[in-house]
C-alpha cells in the first residue's frame, strides 16, 4: 500500500471553502495533491447522490465543505445541507458504506491554513485506509444473469 | 365489520360517497383492495389483520379520482398517509372521507382536521390496530440486528438484498408517498440514476428512494409486502423515520400543515461529524 | 419417448456428472421464504417442498439485464466491439413444466425474422431437467392454457417422482439424451411405470379457446377493463416474474472512456412504456395497459405466433401487490363474452 | 451484416448538417466502413435506429431516397435525451445506425398512377424519401403533387428543396402556412393543409394519396379525402410509435396484433381502421 495515492473528490461551496482554498494557494501553503475540487454555489446544492456518484467513479475519499453555520451567502443553505447530511450519513452508515471516507467541514474564506490541514489529515487517513472499491466494483459483476 | 358495511352502504345510498375503497376477500387467503360503487356490494367489505395494504395509494390516482368522492377504509397508517399527502398538497380537504374503525365503531372523518384530532387524541398508539407510530417490534429488532453488524457485514447484507432487485418498481407503485408523475429515475437528461438492474443501479435506486422518503415514510410497510423478491427496503425508510423523529422531533403524518423535516432546519441542529 | 428410472439417491451422482462436464448447475433453492434458481452442487441444497419458484427460470436465457453492445471512445472516433454472448453450458434442474414450456414462447419472439444471438446461444447452452408437479395451488392454471403438470414440452429430461424412492425419467430431446449418456450407469430401464397417478390435479379454470376467440370483441368495452384494473398499481411485478414476458428496454450506460448498451426487462404496465417524446401517450391510463397485457398474451400472441403468451404458472397473481388474480379476471372476461 | 449481433449498429460519420427549422436538423450520414456502404440497401418508407453512444437510440425514418446511394439522411427535432445529444454532434463525429427496418411504400405498384403527397410540419421527411425516389424515376409515374404545410414559414423543412420542387415543371407543389405564420414575402398559401386539399379537390381516379402529419392534421384531412372519394385502400400513411428494438421483439410499438416496426410503419387507411387507436 506504500505507493497508494488516494483519489479524493471535494465538493465545496463557492463563497467560503473555494475562496479559502484559493487563499491556501495564494498564501503558498503546500498541501496534498490528492484532492480534486468541484465548486458548487452552496453546500445546499450538494445533492446527496454526488457522494455515491463519486464513489462509483472510483473516489477513495470525499470532502464536503462550506461556510460556517450562520455565514451562508444564501442565508440558510448550509443549515439545510447540515440536516440532510445528518440523515444521509446515517443512511450510508446503515447500508454499510464507509462513512470514515467522507469528511465534512466548515472552512471559511479566511481559513486557508485550515483547508490545507483538513486536506493533509484526510488524505493521510484515506491513505492508511487504502483504496475503496466497494461501490465501483459492484458493476464488475453486474452483467451476470440473475441466478448465475 | 358489520358497522363498516352498514356505513359504506349508507354512504353509497345517500350519495355521500361515489366509491368506498376498502378491503375484500382476495385470493390465497389474502385481503385485497376493493372499490365498492353499488350499495349492495358493501356487504363484501372486510376488516381484519390481513388488511395491510395502504389504501391511500389510490386516492392520488386519476382513474380513482375520476370516480367521484371517495371514502377510504383507513388504518391508522392510512390516516397518517392522508395527512402527509395533504401536507404535500396532494389531496383537497373535503374531497376525501376516511372511515376509521375504533372499538367496533365507524367514524366518518370528513376533514383533515378531523383526522388530525382523531390521530392525536382518539388513538392510543399502543392499542391501535395496525401500526400507528414508529417501528413495529419486529422491524425494530431487524434494524438493531443490522446496526450491530460490523460495517463490512452490513454492506454485504444490503448488497445481497439489492442484488435481487429487478427494478419492477412495485415498491414505488405500492407507496402512497411515491406519487410523482415523473420519478427521479425517469429523469434522463442526464440519466441521473441508472435504469438497469445492475449493482450500482440498484444501490443508487434504493438509496435515492430511501432519501426521498426520509421523514415522509409512514411506516405502513407495504413496500416490502409488494416487493416480489422480498427486499427489506422498509427498514431503510423506517430507520430514517426513527432517526429523524429522534434528531429533529419531526414525525410525519400527524398534521396536514406543511412540516417536512428536511425542508426545515434549526440553527441549533446537533451533529458530531463536521469539523 | 425413451423412459428410464433414476433413484433419488443417485441424484447427487447425477449432479456430480453434470458438473464434471464443466457445466454450471442451477436448481431451486429456498431462502428467506423465497425459492429461486441458484448454483447448486448437491441435492441437499435443493428446496424440498416448492410448488413454484418465486422468480422464473427465464433469466437463465434472458437475463434481467444483458450487455448487447460495448464501445470504446477514441478521441472523436468510437470503437464498437463485436460482442459475443458469454455463456457457460448450463443445466437447470427442477424446472416446472409450465416454466419449461415458456422457453418456446421466448424463442418464438427472439427468433422471429431476426435472430437474437444472445438469447439463442444461451438457449442452446441450456439443458432443462424438468420436474413434474405432484402438487399445485390455487394460482396454478396450466391445464387452462393447453399444458399439464406432467407436460414434457420444453424439458430436455422430465423427471417425475413416481414414489418416494425414484424418478421416472422421460428423455425428451437429444440434449437430454446426452445428459443421460454422460451418467448412463445411474439410469435403469423403465418398465410400465406410469406418472399419471402422481401428477397434481389442476382443474381447468376457464375456456381459453373461447377467451381467445372473444377478446377482440371485448376490446372496446372500456368500462369492463377499468373495473378490472382499478386496483392495479402499475408496477412491473407481474411482468418481471412472468416466464413468458419478453418485452424489453434498451439503455445506454457510459463512463469516461466508453460504455455499454444494455437490454433490460420492461413491462407494458408501466406508463412510460409507450410514451412518445412529444408527450403523447397511446395508452395513457392503467386500464388500457392492463388490457394490452391480456390482449397480448391471449389474443395477439395466438394470432401472430400461433401459441399463447402464457403458461399458467400463476406467478403474476402470487406476486401482485394488489392481488390482481389473472384467472379471476380471465374467467370474468369469458363470462362477459357469454353475456353478449 | 457481418456481425451476428442484431443490436450492433453501423458506425456512421456525419458528413453534413443542415439546419432546417428551429431545433430541426438534417444529418447526412456516411458509412465509416466502405464495405458496409456497398452492401447497404433500403427502400422508401423504411426506418432505422440512430444512436449516440452513451445516450441511447432513437427511431426515425430514412429521409433520403434509396436512389441516392452511399449515404442516408435523417431529419429530427431536438426533443429528448437522444435527439438532444444528436443535436450536439458536429460534422465528422461518429453516430450509430441500425436498419433498415420495417415495410416500404409499395412504389412499384404505384407506377403509372397519379401521386398526391400531403404532409404537415416535421412529417415531411418520411415522404421526402418517397418523393425523391419517385422524382428520380419520374417517367414511371403520372402527375406528382405535394401539399405541404407548417405552422410558420420558419417551421417549413427542406426549404431549398421546396424551392427546387416549386420550379420543377414535372410536379406540383403547394406550400402553406397556418394563418399568422406567414412572413411579408411569403409567396405560398395561407391556411391549413386540409383546406388547401379541399380547394384543390384532386380527382381520386388512378391516384394514390400519401398522408403524414401531426394527429390533428390527419384527423381533419381524412374526411376531405373521403369526400373526394379516396378509398381507404388508396390512402397511405406512415406511423410512429415508441420503439426500442426495431424488429418486433421489444414489444413497445405493439398495437393490436400489429407491430409498427415489423408490419409498418407504412399502412393504408384500410389497415389502420382494423387497429385500436393506440398510436
């Protein structure tokens, strides 16, 4: 597992975490290159299915990050999102999907250092966990006939 | 049962209802949904513990609506379904009549308010026939058993369950809360959930279904009764219902007002996983 | 037809012989109250006491989902693979005569003018060991659709448990003969054993000839169809457990570099089945879709392909979440025809 | 076809794209494989399954004439998942095509007869195939008349060809647009197709009428044809129904005992009268 480099997809809100990650860069803070960021207008826009889709496409870890509660650019998007995550995370756990591979965080536009720290920690954790193939390998056997 | 038949006959004779949707003798010793439109057929109505189908599913169907005003024989879960449908603007107050049977008496509940009152006062949850509130003991045990498994074993359990799915959508068709004329799985630009009954396709379908029913499921359990291959998919929604009740204090189907847990929030909502 | 005797205790040896040839062996297995065809290696795994499997054996030759085209994106070009159906020689044990008969129905559609190679290869690679019915339930109606509990049609071998100890084996086809030859020493010549006395007695429940003759005249009676189908929820359970339903959908699934085209089961009971892109739906209401299901199986099929599209297994009625009992509805239709 | 797989499409390269009307395009498709191009034959009225890999297949008639070899053309309106994806393709891109499927217009039997084509809106493409086929064998037929209408001038498809047909001396073309759909320089008729047909009042003698259009146009045109004593046997149309396989297996297009993909898409009015109205 020494040469395993995890693939991490980050769904981040435009106003806080994306700006925060920008600040990480402009502050010249180096952080793990395992993360691919997908910018969305708000954490409220992060459809729960995005997470499954990312795992199905081979992600080993997923980060979800947005404005701190109370700081939402759209007033309450992150409050709605938080409720949905509480429920969805519970569902994923119940179904046996590895929720340790999903990292939720609040990272503001001023927290460039926090973002670097988040990514580094999570990348290391996922590296330790190894590749996650539970979901994407489901379809390897998908085309076998029923009863085969 | 006699009181119910009598009431149904009266309603039809007096034209207070054009159709009584209730239960009748089915095949294989099962009860089935019947649509009584002639007073003399009211005698075929039955009501016992075989009557498990959630009849509210028919209230939103156009073919049934076109028959005229419907009176529906309602178990507590059916009553709750009516209120939940009402809260989602799927039913019009006054156009649906629920016939609730309690202690041998038939109550005509002609407004949503009457159903609310009945559910919140007249039915002691523990004594109500059918499932009034929360999970049945058996389902609760099944949920607990799954929760006690190590994660990998839980995953294997559900992969095995979902692998039987043929995507016949009996779960969706039997569920009164699945009333969308265009389901998310039918949204094909882009095709968001795979239609094919493959590993990922089935996983995504059941997860999306559970999420769309989270906080709206009334625990009638008819999805699992309907499933021809017996997937325990009611456990998903019922577990979430329990969870949402616990976390947010919201319980579906006790008011016709719009109070959907996942379209609301509180600034003080608690979680322990966001860093 | 050549007949043999197989001792029940030799079944394990027969299974071994089947599997020794590299064949896959499927048999009815009971799990959580359902009986389904699973890969088996010994008779001990078989369901002991089943009238009918929950899902049919159809998926052996016509899987719920099968890859029919595969491609690879190469820049602006697309490389389309010449996909050959991958099939392992398979023996299915314990197929009821109704299910066995359904393969001919599927075949008639899949080989109608255009030969569906995927189906054909699977069918050619499948050997069916039928098991005659000694029991039936109220949903069974094979005798109403020109079949019977001991029907040999569709089976390669038909086994009838004539007593507690032995099976009467009827060798129906060359494929069946090959299977017997592969384990010849297990079989002894049959005398004058008769299977008739042990077969289930399935009463004839409706006059199918009359039904088929009268259906075209019943077609326009909208109210009768609405009455029948009010309870119908519009799911596809009946079609998906049906051994003779052939209708399918074609769906593409793709990733970054390529994708596959899949043939999946579909049902005429779904409202989307006939929906045009324009929004026009030729069968907009459930009663029309219910009518289509009945007409297709009992009128269009006999007219176009000279046989019914139903084998009387009764699964649709057992599986229906709204307890739409097919026999009941068909009997009502015959009655309605009488009333004319 | 070389492959035994009846679902395997030909690879077609988009050779040309023409914008016909808002959201309506015509593709000229050439076989990527030379041998397949040579072996390919079809007859007027047949259809095919066109696919965008990854999005699925959809059904249109072949809009070009079988007399023009080496390519096929299809005209489609961007409406759903596949047509939307098709509309995103560019010249040089690869799409899939299976076919030809279905029956044909019996144009050999029509030799020596007068032909009157009546079409509305996006329903001209299936008739365009026959019209060009007939025009390419012009000597074999008596008078050829085309009545074509659309909601507005912009909605008329094949505008250049309409111009050419209008100038030809060996055929009659009547174009019309719905009232309000005309532009200041519109030289054709204004009014609905059935009205134009009524005014024209063609004789039914030794004539075949081929009608294709939206349901409302068909509904109003058929009584006019009946009034003009056209029998159901001399009136032809081409149906469309939702299809998946194209060869009588998937069950989607089944109407009564008929499979539109196998027994159709071309039907006489007499045949249609035998069917339930599930199309």
